């Protein structure tokens, strides 16, 4: 499989970049969004802060589907560069539904991505191939990881329905330094599986005994 075939999808030119995306509704949240943390927005036009947040910790993406079985199904394209002052923070939540999120980021020279997802009925997350960092999964159901992501992933620990992994190597992370790269926290508190894979994987990839099939 060539690098061109594994290249991430191109950022859609018909979707305008935005920052501090905030959607909270009782119905499904679906769509394609382009997030650029370099975009500055006047204070009076910013969305409300989530509970416990300050301006310093305001999320670049906040999506929450509330009542019934409302869920989230989104494509998120990340822009920005390494000079961006802080991490790009995302929160996805579905009170009674499931979450499917495809995260695309072409360049490694970008701000670190921190994504937290909480759902009641399953989470499917597609990570960009440039992702490097810890992954924490709290889940009472099954966890399925594609064979291609699993090949780059190091299991760290398992305790009380919580699994911890690291994508990449630990060479740049020591006890004396705080991790400054990407990070994922997934919390599936009900039915359904947690599925992890890259945003682009070879067609016809085979299913391992505890991985997921990409066809």
C-alpha cells in the first residue's frame, strides 16, 4: 500500500473553517466540520462555557446529544500549525446514544489534539495516522482495535474496566516531563463496543482475533 493510498482525505473546500464549535441539542448531531484553532472570535460571540470550564480551558469542539437515542456522527478536519499556543481540545458526548467520529489531520506540524468522548451505547473513533500519545478507554463492553492501529499501539495497563495504551513510542515521555502530544479518553458507560482504527486504512484489511474488520 502506497503512501498516496494512505493519505488522509483532503480538507473539504466547501466547508468553512471554524473555531470553538458548540452544538448541544436533543437530536442527532451529524456533519463535517473543519476546525482551525488559529481563528480568533470576539469574546461576546463565543458560545457558553461548559460546566467547570474557564476561558483558558475552553474547548475548540463541544458536541453533546441529549435526550432519547440521539447520537453523534461527524467528520472533523484539523488545521493549524505547531506554533499554535495550546492544544486543540474536543469533547463529544451522547447521553443515550452512540458516537462515531472520524478525525483527520494531515500534518504532524500541528497543535496536539486532545479528545474526550462519553457515550452510553458505543464509541467508534477514527484517529489520524499522525496521532501520537496515550489512549485511555473506560468500557463495560468489548474493545476492538484495527490490526493497523494495534501494530502501532503499546498496551500499558488494564484495571477495573479501564484500558490504557500508547500509540507511538515512549522515548520522549519520561517521569520528569508532562506529555505534550496527543491524547484520547473514551468513556462508554453502557451497551455497545469501543472501536478504534485509523481514519484511512488499506482496503480489505483482515480482522484479527480481537480487532475490527475494515473493508
